[in-house]
C-alpha cells in the first residue's frame, strides 16, 4: 500500500517540475572538450561527469564512509552473539548444591546413600512383608525383591543405593501399621537398576474443517528400582514345612483303608 501511495504522489507532482524551460536548460551538460591530437593514448572523449564543475555524490557513494563503521559494529554484535552461542548447553543448566539436592530428593520421596560396591550383599531372601511407598505423585505396593518403574529420578545413577522415606503403610501376616500420613521410623531400601524409556505414545490432534492436524510422539523417561529390604515392622519367621513324599502318602492311605 505504501508503494502505491508513493507512485500516486510522484505522478501528480512530476508534471509541475518541468513547467519552466529554465529548469530544463539548467540540466544541460557542459560542452565536451576534444582531446588533443598529440595524445596517443586514447581518442575517446572524456565523460561528462568527469568535467562536471561540482562533484555529484550519489546515495551509494555518500554512505560508503559510514557503511564500514556500521558493518564493523554489526560484526561486533554478531561476535557477541556467537560468544553466547558457544557456551555449552550443560553449563546453562541450574547447578545444584549438595543441600539443594538432598532437599529436592526428600520432597520427591527418596535419599541417595551411595554407589553399590561389589562386597555389599543387599539382596536378601524373600520375606512376607509388604509396604506402600510414595515416589513423587505415584504410590506402589512393594515387597522384597520386587522391581518398580518410576519417573526419572534426578541425582542418582545406575547401581546407586536409595532409601524411600515416604512409607504410607506396612503390613505382614501378624500386624498392620498405617501412617498419618507417613509411618515414622520406616524405610524401604532399593537399588537403581537402569534408566530407560517407556513405549512411545502417539499424540494426535485434529480440528475438523480447519485443515489442522498435528502428530507427535512421546517417550517417558523411567527409572527401574529393585527393592532390597523393608524396615520398620516385625518380620515373622519363615517356617519351612517339609512336604511328605508320595510313598508316605500311599502308606497312610493303605493303613486308613485296612482300618
């Protein structure tokens, strides 16, 4: 629209520029001076612009002096931007202190003890005790040697030992302890087995009659935990009862029939 307005104004004003003949006469070029015959270099006449009494500075020539300065300033700006881009992404992330890590981990519901060494024998035989644990916003019913998948836990690596602090309930064959909301002096020990990705979930959005369709995929980051021990409740002793053999069963049946 702006270009059209400019054209209209030019077409309206151009007829009035050359009403007087004096304006046209003022535009006539000065006469050319013929080159001397003694000059063997060139016989072509000099250009009119070279013999013009006053030098004409066009817009392109007028900004030559300032263009270098502007380009230099722009290059400095670009160099500053490049310096910001050269900073690695890892350094832009928030750096946590040890206290902040512990506080955030406790808010989620776990505490990192340390890496698992080869001499540690944390995997115990099965015990008839279960617990309900909260990790983040999810609750899990776990027993010894169970494995659970939680959302990706920060500040922990594979083979790290964890203590799950938010224990909501403890139960066994003889007693049940319910927390309000957390059971005091209760803990569930676990080991980080791996960090993995869940199966892909397709997210499809559509608005009919709007030519709008969007398809995206998402894979949730998960952490696999292996439960090693449950503390805070009396554990009943496991009594192993030997099963009678088949021969003993047959003898007992024969005695019962003969009687």
